[in-house]
C-alpha cells in the first residue's frame, strides 16, 4: 500500500505534511513515487489566494479517472482551504469520489478518518485545536529541519484568511521546542533549524509565565553543535530591538530576515490593519542594517488592495527602492471570503493589479542587477 501527499501553500503546510507522512507510514503505507501509484492520496491545501484554491480544485478533479480505474483508492483533502465550511461543502458536492474532507484542526486524527472510510465518506471541521505534541515528523527538507514554535494568528490583517483557518495564536512550550531541537540535532543529519510561525515575534506571549522570542532564540543558541538558526515570518509591528540584538550577537543565527511590508503607503497600511507606518518600517530596517550591515532582508508586497491609487502604489515602489531589498515577493490582492477587505468598496481591476505586480517584478530585477554590479 502506498501514499502520496500534494502540498500547497507556506512552509508551515510543508511541515504539516511531514506529520501527515508519518501518520501514513505508521499505518503501513509507503511513499509512492507518483500519485498514479498511490492507494491513498492526500491534498494539503492553502487558502491564501484564489489561485491557490483553484489549483487544488483542478488537481482533485483530475483524479476522477484514477479513482474509476482503482475504486479502492482513498482521496483526502485537508488543510486551510477545507477548514472553510463553504469550500469543504463545495468539494464534497463537486467531487463525489473524494473520501475525506477535513480542516486544519482535524489533521492529528487523520488515521481515524482513513480507517472510517470503510463506513462511508468523512467530513468534519473542528473549530479550534490544541497543538499536537505526540505525532512525530517524517522530515523531508534535506539538511534543514522545520520546527514549529506556534500556530495561528491574532493579527487579522484585513486581507488575510489565515486567522480564520488557523485559529488564535498558541505557542508551544519552550521546553518542548528545545527538546525537539536537541533530538533533531542528535540525529546528526541537520545543519539548519528553521523556526516556523505566522508571526514568530509574538511567540510566548500566551504562555504562563510568558517567554519572549528573543529568549527562545538565545536559549536555542546555547544548544551544542554546529547549526544555523533561522525563522519565519516576522511581523514589523513586533520585531523588537532585543530580537535584533540577539540576531546580531549570536553566531548561530543566520543574518537573514523576511519582513513583509505589504505596502509603502500609510493610508493603505492602516486599511490593511498592519499597525505600523512606512516610517516605522524604515526605522526597523535602519536598526537591522546598523546592527548587521550585511543582513539579507526580503519582503512581501500586495498590490491592488481596495482603493489603492496610482500614487499610493508609487509609494510602495519608492519604499522598495529606498530599502533595496535582497528579494521580494509581489502578490495581486485576492479577495478572501469573510475578510474585512473583501467587503470594501473600491476593489481594483485585475488588469491594473497585473500591471502593478509586473512593475514591482521589473523593479526587483533592476535592484538585484544593480546589487550584482556594485
Ligand atoms: N504571516 C505572514 C504571511 C503569511 S501569508 C505575515 O504576516 O507576513 C504570505 C503572504 O501572502 C503575505 O505576506 C501577503 O503578502 C500575501 N497575502 C496574504 N493574503 C493575501 C491576499 N488576500 N491577497 C494577496 N496576497 C496575500
Ligand atoms: Fe495574515 Fe497578517 Fe496574520 Fe500574517 S500577520 S498571517 S498577513 S493576518
Ligand atoms: Fe496557505 Fe494556510 Fe499557509 S492559508 S499560506 S497554507 S497558513
């Protein structure tokens, strides 16, 4: 019996799939080379933009023929996209050959859903869940080991679906994180540890007693061994001076920071509920560069947020030029059902968004070329 997992979305999903893989192997399934060879196919989905969801629908739909040829094939769809009831229902109704539809919070119980398929199709969406500390990971990322430090997000940026599908911020205990990293390093295969969370800078605020992200970083660096430590993603509103200090001081921490700005215009940042201004963002960049002149700084930007004018978009371009990032990701704003921004007046035309995203990519190429020549 063989399994195959198709993963969409962010590194957290990639890591979540490492847990699904270990559940499948515990059940006696072996990894298939391609989906056609599998007896169990799992889609671990992402809801961040419409494009991500449409790809899932297309790929699930394409399995109809395979299921006809092999009726015993079990097909499961899980993750952020199916955590939304509307999408879960859509999949149940549109693809009658899908056996299991579950959300993010049901995933630790994946084995039970597979076992119950004998009795019929399974659909269940738990509302919120504790962080699972029991199921091991089947690590699949070479000499990098992902280590989850928290789940969920409390920020409710007005464009973003994550708080709705991942729940509120919950931090793992520092003890469990340190134990996992010690065990991972003891295997001798891993040279890099990447800490994961939607907003790692607010790590530990929910713990009693609370633990700061800076302390967690410092304590991880005390662990013996040769390894590089990095993390994602930082939110500018919470990237405090003590975190910048620790990154600068600790040799084990890689000097690279992904710090999504989203926009360079204060009115848009406010509408996005990002809780910082362009000036505050530039101030943090200045502090990072002062402490670590060679730090690699990257960012994310959204173009075509509702009501964004041409002039406001120019502010994003000027911010990108001013910082001279080492890399950026640029996204066209995608309205997500249930979020505040999707209800705003003044949605921007797709053609305008496309043009703006292309302008950012051209600008990004120019910056990288100039960096190489200098
Ligand atoms: N937690 C991280 C980002 C998670 S999502 C943070 O706060 O930075 C990764 C990126 O997707 C975001 O930085 C944002 O640029 C983009 N994104 C999120 N929602 C989006 C939407 N509705 N449309 C377009 N891009 C979006
Ligand atoms: Fe989404 Fe904002 Fe949370 Fe990032 S911080 S996951 S963009 S709500
Ligand atoms: Fe997508 Fe969920 Fe990550 S929506 S970006 S897979 S947290």
